[in-house]
């Protein structure tokens, strides 16, 4: 695999976590609504909203997993 030699500031958006995906989608949809082209791109916006929702679910799943681990740990210490 080749390394990317483009300076970081010129590469664009970095997507490492679901919140990064949500931020980009929010930016795109906000721009469409500001330009008044939400009806023209309704199908694309709907697809982006589905991606946004999936990213949100992944964030929430991570939170639930952390809470479950804490509960299991607390249960083990009580035994």
C-alpha cells in the first residue's frame, strides 16, 4: 500500500469515527437546505439521512457496550 504524500490540510475530511460521518452529512444536508435545493436532491438527502442514522446508532451502541461492561464489572465486585 502506498503512503499518501499529500499534506494533511489539503486532503479534505478525515473520517475516523461515526461522529465524523454525521458531521459531514450534516454539513451537506444543511447546504442543500440553505440553497433551497432539498426537493431536487430529496433522494440523495434521504440516503444521507439513513447513513447519518446508522452512524448515530453505532455511537449509541458503543455507549451501551460501555455501560453494560460497567454493570457487569459492578456485579462481579458484589459477589
